[in-house]
C-alpha cells in the first residue's frame, strides 16, 4: 500500500450553517396527542386543530381504537418553512399498527394541527 | 413486474415524508407563501432548493431505471444511454446529499413530492425522454445555472463547482433526450408531435405562474445566506446559454420565455 500522506490534514468542506432542529415542545405535543388518541380522547385533540382540520382530526380519532395501543412512536419529521410534518406510529399486541401524520405550526407557545392523515393503508411513504 | 409504476410504489424508508404536490401547496399557502417551491427571497431558499434537487436526482435515477425496464424493445443504444443516466443521477444524488450537509440540512429535512415522478407516467419512450430529458433536465439546467451564479455571489467555490460538475452531465442528458426523441419518432410525425406536446406540458407545469423570468428581467432583491448578504434574482431564471449548449434551439427557448406566466401548475 503506498504512503498516502497524513490524511488527518485533509479536510473536506466544513458546514457553512447549523442545522435547524425540530422543536422539542412540538415533539412533546405530538406525544401528548398520541396519548389522547390512544386513550379515546379524540375530542381533546380536536381542540388543537384549526377549523379546516377539525373534521379530518375527528375522522382520524374515530378510527383509533381506544386502549389497544401501548407503543407510540414518532417515526419521521420534515418541515415546509415553519410548518412541520410529523409521522407517528401506534402499535399494540392485539391491534393493527396505525400510522398517522400531522402538519403543525406554532401559535405562540402552543401548537396547532393543520392537517391530520391516516396513512395506515398507504404503501411506502406516500401520503395522499 | 408492473410497468409505468405510480409514485406510491417507490421504495422509501418509513421515516421518509413524501407528500402530494397539493399538500405541499396547501402548506405553503397556509403560511402566506407562494404556492410552489421556495423562492430566492425566502430564508430557507438554499436548503430547500438543494433538498428539492437532491430528491429530484433520486427520482431521476429511479425514472431512468424504470425507462430502461419499461421499454425492453427500445434500441440497445437507447438502453445503454438510460443505464448510463442511472449511474449519473446516483452520483448527482450523492453530491447533493453532501451539499445538504454543507449548508446545514439533511435528506428528509423537507418533504419529497411526486411532481417529478408524474412526468414518467407515459407509455412511450419518445415521450418519456422528451418529458424527462428535455423538459425536466432542461429545467435542471435553469436551476443549476442560477445556483452557480448564487454561489459565485456568495463567494462559495464548493457549491459553485459541485453544481457545475452536475450541470455538465445534465447538458449531456438533454442532448441524449433530443437525439432519442428524434430517432425514435423518425418517419412518424404524429408520434414526434405527441412527444413534443408531452414536453410542452411539462415546461408549462414548471412555469411557476410567472415566478420564472429571463435572467435579464429578474428583479434583484437582498438575500441573506449564512453570514453574507447578496443582491440576487427574485425569480427563477431561464439559462439560455446552458440550454443552447444542451441543444435547445433559439426558437424553443423563445417559446419557453413567451410561455412563462401562462401556467398555474400547482
């Protein structure tokens, strides 16, 4: 093997900007919403939705069986400017896993739900 | 195996967020933004643009692969060109993933949309290369040329050179598309017209409702990038020189310029 020199001295381009992280308060809010849905308290979650998303959230809440999900995980995040997309999964030993997705934004110190989708039967990561 | 597959058949990891263009449009409009992609005057422009290109390169790689699979009776040289394009696009995706890291972003920071994949939904290789290689890769020439100018203004040789390397490939892809659109439709003017119409639909789809202009007509605005502030285009511009290099005719470019503003794609 030829001597390739001191590789420690070879540096690639260094980042020019820091990463923007997903706010911890948003993740905490989503975990709370997942708890509400899993406990059958969908109406409480609906109060966090903007008017145009209330029906969607009610439909989503109605499709969640209360008391059957013991594992609630946030599996994916993305953002469009200041709106955040959060994908989460509920699962339990006796229930078909439920994958849901929210679009949320900050409103002062609280978070609003702009969209709520049930992705359970969607293939891949596609969300219609 | 199924041909002309729809976007929901693309393999993506569970943590990936892929949304329809309509959902993306709504997310932007709900924030008082223009309905299409991030514009040069937005804070997130550079990250969002590089991200959009990166997922576009991934879809372009998948699209060239699917073209190879979908048309097994196409000439062998056509298949070789498509295979070469798969390899090119995979390198582009890697380059853009590194650029994302460089600007403080990462694959998955923004959602992916299906809009590029929708351009593969046609069962004729001539239309496919007209739409993807000439329509979409022509658009890539525009987007990359603008990014190179932006990097030059920022004094950033990393972005400038990386994007320039990719642009060189895109020019060959457009040329490839022009060659095959003509060869595959030789002696069949109706098929050629159909391919050109498919490309025109795609050109119109990306006119961004007047958010796209010639470089000369682009209004200049202040843009803060990292710790630098530069004057830059407020619109997405058409890269006339790169398009000429890629083999577009003056007439085609003129038609593109005249068509600007007539579409309300998203």
